[in-house]
């Protein structure tokens, strides 16, 4: 799921649960889940479907704010 796809769903008022998870060291990934509990998958690059990885939670928060996500949870 790309950032543009998430943004589109938000604009359509779909309820999503966004979570950031530490992958290793200071590397974080973002997962998306629909309100009904179905896992939509990780946030990926549009050109190659590779999961995005962020160097810090600040970078995660900045990216999510840019696409219109108002809240997310951190999963340890």
C-alpha cells in the first residue's frame, strides 16, 4: 500500500489503523490495517512494492503527516 493509496482512503473517510514497528536497530516500518481488522500490508514504494523503512519515529511521523494521517500507534 503506497502513501497515495492511504491518502485516497483517508479522503474517502475510510477508517484505518496505522502502526509503526521497529524492524531492527533504529529502522522502522509502517503497517496499515482496515477498520474491520483486515491487514492491508506495509507502506511500500510505488515503483517496486518494497516496504518503506524510516531511520526514526520522527521520520515516520513526518511522512504520515504529509499524507494526512492524524494518529498512529507504535508497536514494540
